[in-house]
C-alpha cells in the first residue's frame, strides 16, 4: 500500500469514526479539570454519541480567557465558572438560562442543593448555573489550647469568640515569651470578606435598594464593623503585615490560636503540620443574630453560543449525580454541592462512619453551608469589597475613626455603583 493511500485511509477512517458524534467543548479550571478525566470517559461510555473535548484552563488566566473568548465569539459550549463570576457573564448576555432544562430534569432540582449555594446562580428570576462543588468559611481552632484555658468547646457566639481570643492571647503570650494572638483576622479584609460575615451575622447588609446604594452607615453594619476592629484594638489579632506569612506554622506554634477559612485548609494543615493532627478542629462560625457566611464554589454554565445545549445538559446531569459528586470529592477534596452526597458512603466493620457527615472536621462546613448566602450578584461586587477593605484597614491602623471610615466607605461604594443606578433609572438593568 502506497503512503498516499495509507494517509487517505487514516484520514477517512478517523472521519468515519467521528461521523455522527456530537462534540461538546468543556472548559474546566485548574486541578478540578485535571481530575475530571475518568468521569468524562465514563460519561462517554454511557453516551456513545457524545464526545467531550475537555480543556483544562489555569485559574490564573481563566477570567481573562473567558472575556477574550466572548469578545471573539469563541466561547466553549459549557464551562466551570466561579460563582462570583456569574453576574458578570450574565451582564454580558453570555449565559444560557437553565430553567427549562431544570423543569424536565429528574436529577437537578433546587431542593437537592444548599439554598444559599443555589441562589448564587440566580440572577433576577432565572437560573444561570448549576452548583458543582461548594465552599464557605468556618472557624479553625486549637482545641488543645482552648481546653487549657478552660474552654472545652469552640466559641458558640460573639461573646465567647471575644473571650476565647482574649484567653488564647494571654496564655500563648506567656507560654512563648513573645506576643501571640488569639485569632487571625485580615487587617485589610478585601476579598477575604470576614467583615462582611460579621455584618450579615448582625442582620446587616452591605448594599440596599436593589444593590444600587451602600448600606454601610446603618446601625447594624456599624456595630458589626466595630466588633471586627475590636480584635485589633484589644491586641487579640496581629496587625503586622508579615505576622502570618506562613499561617500554618503560626497556627502550629500557637502564635495564632484561631482563624477563619475554607475547607481546603483541612488538608493543607494535615500535610504541612501533620504533627499537630488531633490538636485542632473546625467549628461553624459563632452565632450572633445568625451565623451567615458566604455561599461559594463553582458551577456549571452553558453559553448562549453553544449549538449542543441538550448534550451539555446531559453532562451537567451526569456530574450532578450523588455518586459522581462523591467520586469527584475523593480526587479533589472539593465538597459536593448535592446534599445527599454528604451521606453517601459506608460504615467500616469497626463501626467507623466513612461519610462526609461522619467526619467532624468536614461536617462543620455542612452546618455552615446551611447558613450560607450569596454575595450581591452584581458585576461591581469585587470593587465594593475592595473599597471596604481599604477603609477598614485605616481604622485598624488608627488613621481614621470608625465613623470617619464608614463615611468614606459609603461615598466610595456609591461611586462604584453609579452606573448601576443609571441603568435602573433608564430601565436598562438586566433581568
């Protein structure tokens, strides 16, 4: 057989094998995409008429790549999208509403998900994403040190959190012979959002009037911000920029006794300071009027430009099955969005519970997710939080009083929202 004939055979042979296949392009980000291979192969086995072109996009370049793809009319059929990006892509009219698919689905139902997580995907009255994996914030604490100072349970409310911070600060400072702190809180919360949780927990809201105006001058917000900066004023949280260059070592040494963070730090602590295992734990955030924190994670979205929306939806349903959610968790440690997956598992012969709900480090996040809520679903949100963080930092460092900072914060946030108010006044705000 001549070389030319062989090439023709290969080309046309491949063409025939792909003939009739529906191809969907799926962008997944970072390590999540790297762990999807086996699930995608299983999906293709169950759906032999569909081929998934899985493309892994680094998180660092994902946002810019999505915007560039939209500008060039080259978006994928579907992708993984951080929940806080949904409002931005929706404002660009890039996303397909999914309500009609949900209505006929036996797999994807609102009741299967944490309420706050589901709401992160709702803009106006339409659903634009399906939760894939979830995260929120909880309290990491040194249970051995707390026990020494007489607190045998994690702090349950704001008063107990302040008390725990005070006791840990005093004890660890004396023990180590140098300044130590009961809790780490960011001096400039910025995109860490801790100050927003405190506002929510005091029944405050950062924005009002359809998210068109600042609400930070309200009494509830002011009380919450005052509580936040009190940890710095009383010396219970470090102010130095390099104080927590390595938070894990700071936690292990007792330099800080508590910190607020997400589920990824469970494995980070296990891997980085394994000798500390058994001496720390995780608890839901302390309650004030509530215990609200953010509803975070990633969701599946379908782009308006996709020509294979039915096939896209089949893949979303497949990856939303509880058993597949659990398999994905085992490869990535990303917490399942589907609530029933948390109780999937088995008991060992010893009686040990192997479910996620049976692990106290992880089950704390389940409790917290039940009290999760979405950030305002507006494209300007990151600018709003940036302004908040900058002004709070000036209070921590004594450059402004709290009232002075709140006045400046209020003006800056309202300036960020000018376009949103104009869109509302002209009736051009997206539904």
